[in-house]
C-alpha cells in the first residue's frame, strides 16, 4: 500500500488552465481551456509527492464567477474533506476573483484538511508558465513562492507574476522548491462556518469619489438590494452627497458597510454605528469585494442585521 498522502485537486479554470497558440505571449490567450488531467500530466513530479485525484468542478474564466459555482465548490470541499484518507485539497482558480472565493472559503468551508488555492498569471502553454510551479506547492493561497491567508490575500497587479499580496497582514509563509516554511499563523482564523445560501441576498458595491451623484444609491435601493458596500475614500470617508443617499437607503432597510478604496489599511471602527446620523459600519481591513462576501453571507442567515448596525459591526470586527 502506498504511503503517499491522497490529495484531491478541484479544478475551476482560470489562466492556470489557459492556452495560447503563441507560447511567447503571456497576454494573448484563452483562460479555462486545458483540462485538469493535462495540467497534472505536465508536472510528473507531483506523482512522487502524493496520490493525486482530480475533479473538474468547472472550467470558467473567474471574471465570470457565479454563486452557483461557489456553492458547488464549497460542497465539493465538504465532500472530499469528509473522506478519511484525504490529506489535503488543492483548488486551481483564475486570479481575477480569487480573492473573493478565498474569502468565501475562509468563511464557509467545513474542512478538516488543509484547503489550498492556487493560480497562475500566465497560461499553461506560455514559455514562462508559472502555473506548474505553483501547483507543486500548496497551502491556503500558494502563488509565486508565497503562502497567503485566504481572508487577507488580494490581487494587486494586472499582470505581474507577483500580483498577489496580503496588504495589511503580509504573507504567512514561503515555499522554495520542496521547502515550506510558515513564518506565523494567520492573524484571523474562521470563527464559525457560515452556510452558503441557496439564494444569495443582493449586495452591491459602489464607490465614493469627487462629486458623486446619488443616483446609483437611489437606484440600487429602489431595486431592492439588501446591502451596499461603499468603496469609500481614505479611512472610510464618504462624500456628503452619498451620505445623504445612504442614510435614506439605510432608513429603508438596506445594510450599509464602508470599506476603503485605497487597497490597504483598516477603516476605523465607529464607537457606535448610527446610520440615521450618517455613521456607517466599518469593514475593518476587508476590501470592498471581501466585505461584500461577508455581508451577503451574514444577511442570508439573518436579514434583520440590516437594521441592527451594532450587531453587524460586531460581526465585521470578529470575522
Ligand atoms: N481571467 C483569468 C481568470 O481569472 C485571469 C487569470 O486566471 O489570471 O480566470
């Protein structure tokens, strides 16, 4: 009997499964075309490390990520982690929305084994493909020789191989060939496993900038959204004309959360959020896209949170 650990690879598409007719080009290619079996065949060394089992969960460009695929992914992680001899799960994913899926998995995954996302900035057919090397490593998000906590990691560059950073927390470890070193444990561990809703509440994102019209907030509120995340300026500051519109939206039962559009840092938490007077919940150090995932999961479980900003603030403070 083999003593090698059994590792399951759940493939979802992305550039790591991308191909191009021109190997010299890292920019012109089609994402999500190469089946996971072919990706694994390209890294024969994997066979010496683990008994690999692959499942093609989806084959999408992650810019088109959907709630249905998120639900399926969480379900497949739960399925495989419940198999007693599975030691780990690797998810291959596109880089565009990886930070959102990573946040979802952080919040909703019930797994007793490590769940590792990996991705690539260059297609598998590129002369300098980064995917094969990323596949050979693994933990949380492993990319470009760094290990990042799923909650914290974001894509911060359009095309560089080192596009992923954890802007506030930093990486939690690194990988060099077969050497893996964790330099610390993640600052935030999941506090509970959120269930993935069958119907997601509508939560949208809008931004604050010079002289914004209130038309976007009014239209969204009128359309019946459950929550709004504001990509606010600096330390969570919102233009006065948007504040007025958001106060009205909150009065109509829409949850309002402020994140920052700066890309890094913590939005100061108000002593007591009071939307009626223009003091809205802070997303802490979650960027707008990650804050949206948490807000949607929270409103799915407890729609009443939209009218309880103190409870909503506590939830953002602990997740
Ligand atoms: N559009 C691709 C995706 O997110 C980009 C990538 O994977 O790097 O699926």
